[in-house]
C-alpha cells in the first residue's frame, strides 16, 4: 500500500493528525478497508518522512478512537 499524500510541517495541524486524516481519507475512498494491514511504524515513518514517535502518536490516537 503506497502512502503518497504529502504531509506539511507548516500546517496548523500536528503531523500525527495529518496522518490520521490521511488514513481516514483512504478508508473513505476505498483505498484501504477496515481490517487491512497498515505498514509497520518504521515503514510508515519512512514512507511519510516523519519520525516513528509521530506514527506512534497516530496509532495511539487511532486506538483511543476505537474505544
């Protein structure tokens, strides 16, 4: 699965929030479906050119949304 959206460090939104928005947009467009595996934190951080802790914040926030 290619993560092609560009994240902006100049945006008013935090990078992890931009990652969340990107994943939700991909779900809404049918690019990914519930149950699909996402890349590992390391691979996701490399694909999006962000730190692993930023991706970790995404996974933590996404898990909170599921509860």
